[in-house]
């Protein structure tokens, strides 16, 4: 019986989670049923990966929640994977993912 030998072959595809991949700021736009635990379930998807959003805005409109989440430092592929996980949450009607625009970078000025 032949001895087992370790086979060393180079990886055949790129490591999409690698820190050397280009990172960007993304904006998630969620529309969901106004369930008491939905915000926790959505933000938990980021927390499980030790990610903290730059900005979160939630507004309730009748029976729907509009949730905007801005996240920095993700590769586009990783952002898409998280968006797909958000889409799979119960009560989520839609998730839109886009590159964050400069308007989120500017602080809101209080009228006075």
C-alpha cells in the first residue's frame, strides 16, 4: 500500500475575503415589515463578523421600516454577501446595495 503524501497545489481562485482586495464604503437600503426584533436581526449580521456600521438610520412608516446602513471597509464581494443574507431575513421586503455617496460623509447642520 503506498504512503499518503501531502499534495501542495496553489489555490485556483482568488481569496475574496483577503485584506488586499479593494475596500469601499457601501450603503444598504432595507425595506421591511415593522417587527420588533428586525433591527436586531439585521445588525447582528454585521456584529457576527465584528463589523460596526458607520451610520444607521431607521424610520417607521405605518407597518414598514426603512433602514439605511452605511458600512466602511468592505470589499464589494463581501458587501454583496451580506446584502444577500439581509434579503434572507424573515420580514425583509427588499434590500438595495449601492456605493455610498459623499452626502453621507457630511455632518448634518442644525438650523439655528
